[in-house]
C-alpha cells in the first residue's frame, strides 16, 4: 500500500499559445511499496478563459521555479463543461528521494 507523503499548493502560470494567467497548482506525493515515489500534479482553471485562449485539450503549466509541465483535460473542452475545470499532468514516477527533491523543490517547503 502506498504511503502518503505530502499535499501542497503552489502558484504558477498556465500558458496557452503564449497567453499566460496566474494559477494555483497542487502536488500530491506518495511513496509506493516498491520504494519509488509518485507525484500527481493538478490545477483548476476557469473554463471560459481557457476557451477564449483557444484551449481544447492541452496547455503548459509554468511552475514556481520556471519548470514547464504539460497539462491536459481528459476530453476536448467545450461550453458544456463545468465553469471550472481540472487539468492534470501525467503522474511522475521517481526512483529516489534525492531525485524527488531535485524535480519537485516545492515539496521541500512547509
């Protein structure tokens, strides 16, 4: 059974074809039974702003330290979706605690 490590919220920017807007993103870290670490990244953004930027499925999150992470919506976004939608990155699977801290320095704070 995976061991929960930490949830944390951070500020960054969502980038859609060069158009950026501030956003809060969440990281959830856990340690798997095999010793590897898994980090899930998600953010919530306003549907209407996303649509005005031409977003349909994929964008880039610019994290606190400038790292860019592709994020996606599970289907193609349209006006019938909720007013606030969740975008996610593919879960990162990391072999060591050292690599976890290097790739996700946000998890060190707090």
